[in-house]
């Protein structure tokens, strides 16, 4: 399907898709995204509020540079994605890691440790990497804080498409009545990483600033790829692709859970999570996750150490295990080898 | 040819071209560019020194952010491209416009007005927008200054591919023996603007910093487009495309010069320039180029006011006239309408 959609444009590309485009992105794609997010994620927006970025990382970089001045304080969930830390510090921000509990980011700790923060970066649907879903009361508390502090919330909804055993929670953006939330999404996880297309949904009064900022920093994302994705969504392929991969990843997740139960039951305590493309498992106290990760790598298994994602001291060691890209036999073989790696590290 | 090369990858994309790629860019493309620049532009580099950017603007943004701290002073040629000013000020630099004479940027004025500059942004092959070629003595003077001041030179070679009546001068980078030059190039002008692919050539000891910076800011450019461009160059299509468009644009330039001679001889004094995709014409003293530009727009002709490109007061009004995208009849018709626009503005 992708080949056919791509060839359609290249055989006779419309001149406007070869020239410089709208710095906010190709309008039909912005319309497709707005319509998808309204239905699937409860996001409240018009197409003009959708700003296409050359990947979620670029969108986050743009948001950090536009919303923060050097020296401004930003909250980041702890544990975190290292790329997010890079984007925030790259914009000159002073970053305060705020712990995550079973309800999500602990806003009271944030207010105590960094009361003057100008921005909070959060992953409410599926905290990265722990997989926690932010509770409704925390969401309301966070929105209230942002309103009172006149601060910004960046909501990264990076893999909200994949939720297996419960109905997806609507986005935080949809609860925001005061224009404090910048919503970030990406096609890297649901289509393929090298496409380098992501998007922001910004409050109406920030649209011009984000489009202008984009044009000074990067211009815009490649137009023909934007047109192909717009058609992919509008013609129903995206919804079918999501249904198909959701079923596939759900099976793979189940295989991983069973393989851990069989091979690593007393060594890896799986963090509850109903969504995403990876699971986190906690190691027994005292076991060094970086050593396990290294031992796993020597056995051909990628199992990132959870401690590398923490700004403050981690409660204990753990591993980040991606499953979406692997078939059942690969997953079972990898868990057998991971069991040997854990054994060798104790 | 492009459709065929693109379809080749989409029919059965190699898995590594769908996953996250090298933050410095797709190696075969970096090799193709290094080989092209060595032969065509006298650039001295290995493939590893080529960093692929999502457009020249993004490359410039990356360079400005990595090489400058907030408050650092940067020289910019005056007149200038507004996007360059945006990238430099966006990185927190204090920008000093330095006048351009018939030999290029006036380094002595720069040294007098801003002796502590950390970076100079220049367009030696074909100054934007005036079209002046920087003389050899100025090039050597600039390199000597950068060496003495431990400053950086950003050489933007944005349309060096198009030179009509003389042999192209080699790049400034090729004269640099002390690793002070960052070379910037783009495919937007020679292929098509919406492709969003550019590149930097950085000194060997900056390669890691630029690749890491790229990965924190943007990840990398889309992989399959990079692979298509790599093949387009390696299979000889790029060289043929350049030969064909060079002949075409040379004809169009000649048509424009003749049409100006016929319709605007006493009203538009064409700035000498042997290269590029546009010409600059000076208006009679006292004529407001913004008014002419507006009158031209009302007659369906895009003729940007030169005064908009100046940081300091322009010597007189002028117009920037792009010709590469237009056939002879369009150019002749546009000059007739431009003559009427000038008439209406006097």
C-alpha cells in the first residue's frame, strides 16, 4: 500500500509538493491528524493547531526553545527518556527530575522541590519507561498547577495507540480548558522510525509562533512523505494498520510475559502496564542492572538498564524489554539467554 | 528516474532503512557527497566528516547552537538571507552585519566593528543576494583572521553548482589548513526544495559533537530519501541533471538579461554576477524598492525588495529576480509588467 501511495505522487508530483511548503506542515496531513486525534485521543483541536515536525524529538526541541528561556526550570518525570533531557537542557533549561509513583508524576514533590517551574514534561497515557497511566486526579492536579503557575505542560503521547486490556484514557490535552498543554505525537512507533515525522498540537494563540519558529529552525518536513501519510490516514489504511499491529503486539506481549514467568519468575518482577511496545522488569535488590545488560548484550539480547533512565538514585535495578519487533520464538530464546545473563550477574 | 529509484526501495525496503539510523546520516549518501564535493568543489574531507541535515537551514541551526554560546558575536554578510539571521539569533548570538564590496565581505570592517567575533557566516562562491564572488586575497585574509581569533567560518555554498561564464572557484574549505571551516550545502536548489536534505562538512575533531547534537535535536533525516539521493548521485543521474539544468538556467538568465535590456535598460542596473538562479537589479536613486515590489506583486510578478535583506541602510533600492523556474515567454512577460510597476513607483 505504501509503495502504491508513494509511486502515485512521484509519477507526477504536483508542483506545490516540490516547492517550499507551509512551515506548519502540509494542510491535508494536519487535517487527517486533527480528525484522528479528536476521535481516538479526545484531543480538542482544529487542523491549524497541528504543527508537523521532523520527528517528535524535533517537535520537543522546538517547544523547549520557544517556551523556555535559558535558566528556566522544567520538571521531567523520573525515570525518563534521555532524549527529552537532551532537548530541555539543549534549550538552556534547568531540569528537575520529579518522581513517578503508581499514579504518575508526583506533583506535590515537584511543587516542593521546584516551585517556580515554567514547564512540565509528562507521558500520561503510558509513562516512559515505567508504563504507569496517570490517574485522573493527578491530571486535574497538574492542570490546576499549570493554570496557577502560568506554566506549560508538554504531553508526550508517544505510544498511546497500543493499549491492550482496557479502554484508552483520553488525552490530558482534552481536559485542558486554559490552553496550557502542548501535545506531542509521532509516526515513528506506529509506522516506522526512519520516517522522521511527528507533530505537535499547540494552543490557538501559539500557532503563529510555532510555525515561525519551525521555519527558522528547519523549514518543514519533506512534503511528499507528508502527503503519503495524509492519504494513508484518509483512505483508512492507518486504522487497519493499527488494528492489525495492536493484535500482533498484544500476542507478543503475552508471549513475553509467559516466557518471563517460565524462565525468570523469581528474578524479574514485571511492572504492571497495559500498554505500549515494551515492559519493565525489576531485578532482585542488589543486582546491578548495567552488569545484567552487558551480560545480556554478550548473549545477543538488548535489555537496557533501567538505572540509565533515572536522574535521581533508582529504587532498584531493572530492565527495559521491547517486544513489538520480535516473533514468539525470538522472544522465548531471548528470555532463556537473559536468564543466563541474570544468573551470571548475581 | 526518481520514481524508479524511489519505488526500488519501497517495494522491499531493507530493514535498516526503516529503523532509526546513524545520527550523522546514511553512510552511502555521505560517501557520495564527499566524493562529489572533492571533485566538483575542491572540498577536502572523508565521508565521516559529512553530516546530513534536514535541510541547510537545520544544518545552520545545528552549527550555530554547537559553536556559539549565548552572547557570542557573529559576523554576517550585509546584505544577507533572513533565515541565516534567524538561525544565528536563535542560538543567542549577537549578530554584526559586515558590508560586502566587489571582493566579498569586508573583513577589515568586521575586525574594526566586532573584533571579538566567534564566527563568520559567508557565501564565498556567490554572495547571497548580491552574487559577488569572494576574491582569493579576501579568502586568505578571512582564513588568517579565523586562525588568529580561533573563530569559526561557516561557508554556505548554496548554489555553487550553477556558474555560467567562468570556471567555478574551489571552496574556501579546501584552502583551510587549520580546521576552522564548516561547509554547508543543500539539495533544495539542485533537486527540489521540499526534499529537505542538506549537509555540513565539519572538521574531523567536531564530527562526534555534530552527530550527537543532531541526535538530540532531530534524530536524522528520513533514511529512504537519503538512500534515493545516494543512488541518484552514484549512478550518474545527478551529474547529468546538473549539466542539463546548467544549460537551461544559462539560457533563462540570458533571456532575463535581454528582457531587462529591452524593457528596463534605464531603470534597472543589473549587478554583475556569473552564477546562481537569480539576478539583482539596482533601481534609480530615490525609488522605493518596497513600493516597486508591491506594484509588481499586484501585476503578478514576484520581485523581492533588496532593502529587506539589509541589516544596515542599503546603498539604494534594488530587486531580487529569480529566473531558474521560468520559461522565456514568462520571463519576457514578467519584465514588461515589471517595467510598468517601476513606472508606477517613480
